[in-house]
């Protein structure tokens, strides 16, 4: 146990050191539209923007430097680094970790997007099959992850202003986003303002965030809205415990992918633990079982999708560690072994022995070793710190 813990801690410190020395700035998976060349040749046409974005994202080599894409800070990445430091602080009690978390949170406070309450968006224009989001235009997933960081900061650092900021993120969700599903006591919101597309995963994030805030404010309206959203999420679960990325399922660009499936399991557990509502425990258990059984290989390697193995994606590895560590800490300690197994595989196969950064993807014949700061480093820092927190909690409970 000691050697396993020390190895995870060393890997976590290495990736955080890598990020700190670069001030958390780097490339992002979908930042190709930050290239003046790509913007010129895509002519503002949605299909051309989508195609060029996909070409850069799927390239076996990093084309961004050649295309003039500059490294910058991704608000979601900064929120994830804040979560990493906060979990490290919870595990070790190190003042420096708390200080770095505050630094990330202060950056978020000074780089919010225009919208109701507190909200954030990506540092690049992003073209999906369903909408275009301009740079820094707010969306639910970035705002939700930032909100989660501020709630955890309040819980660990006991500063009321952090909870106040988190509470204001709910105003963005309920006032700026479209309520796209409103029937049978179920709600679902849009990904961005004005969109008509529903993504169950980001709605689960909204419910989890509301639940976490409710735990401290005891606002019944928050609990009820979280329940309505969770009811919608549960209604989309398949009989074997899986979820499609989009709603309706035929609108989904992927089937059952790795990290979004893990997210949904996390959001269900957050909702149950924060509200005390255990009516959906069977759905959570089936979701966790499907996720771990169908989206990982026996050695802990993360499959890309339930029906596709390659490439192994670092975000999938990180999500497996996060989901299993959370399950071990808040549901059943037996899941700690699975979290450690995924962490071992990832450190062995996807962490650079030279500078500690994590690789992007590992294919059957080719490994994309370049760094995407949010996608690779932020998620893995958060994952390893989450594992350290779970290990420390379970060890302390045995003492």
C-alpha cells in the first residue's frame, strides 16, 4: 500500500510541476479554430469549420504549432487543476496545495464569461455537429466544472465567497440556457444558450452541482430541480446500464464512450450522497458495473468506446481513476483496487519518463505523445489527486 501510494503521489507531483512551470497554458483538443490559417480557409462555414477541426484533432502529430495556434489557458483546465489541488490538500493537508488551488480559483474569477451569474466557456471557437460556440462564450460543461471547484473549495477552505460563486452558476443554468425537456416532472437544459440539443452528461453535471450546493444552503428549490434533471438522466439509461451521449439517441455522434459514461455514474453518486435520495441506487450500481466491465480492458487500459478499443485516450484513463476512486470513498471500498489498477496502467504506459506529462492517445501502432494541457494534464492531475484522497481516507478509517 505504501509503495503504491508513493508512486501515485510522485506521478501526481510530476504532472502538476509540469503544468505549474507552464502557468497552466497549453494546447487544447479542439482549439484549431484559434489558427488564423484555419479560420481563413474555413470561411466561417460550419461544415468546413467542423472538418478542419476534426483533421487537426485526429492528426497523428500535433499540427497546432505549424498552424499558428498559440498556447493559452483553458478555463475548464484551470478548474480541473483547482480540483486537483483541492483533492491533494484533502489528502495531505499541504498548505501549498491550498495556495495553488486559490490561485486557480482567482484566475477563474477574473476570467468569467458574459452571462447571468458566474459562467465560463472555452478559450477557442468550437464547432459541433449541432452548434457553433464562439471563444469564451459560456456553456454548461465549463461552468459546471468551475462550479464544482468552488463548492469543494468552500468545503475544504471554509470561505463563504466560494459557495456564493458556486450558487451563482446555477443562475446561468436556469436563466441563460434553454429548458428543452419539461414533462413528467423531468427537466433537461441545453449545452449552450440558444442550442436545441440535449446532452444527458452535462445535465447530470448540472444536477450534481445543484445537489452539492443544496447540501450547504438547504434550498428546497435546488433539490427539486436536481431531482427533475436526474429523473431525465435516469430515463435515458439503457437496460444494461449504459447511456448514449446525446438525446435523442439517434442524435448522438457516439454510442457508449468512456469518459462521458464515467461522468454520469459520478453525477448519480453525487446526487444521492448530497440529497440523501437513494431511490436511484440500482441505476447507479448498474451504471458503474457497465462502465467498469465494458469500457476497460482487464489490465486497466481504457477502451475508447464499449465497442471500440483503440486508441487508448488519456481522458478515459483519468475518468476511470476518478470514478472508481469516488466509488471507493463514498460507496464501497472494493473499488479502490480498480482505481489503482487503471492508475498503474496509465503511469506505466502514458506518462513521459522525461518531464512527467501524460500522452494524449496510445493506438495499436502509434502513440500521440504531445501535450494537451486540459485534456491530458489537468484531467490526470485531478484523477491522481482523487485517488490519493480516497487512499488516505480508507487508510485512516482502518487506523
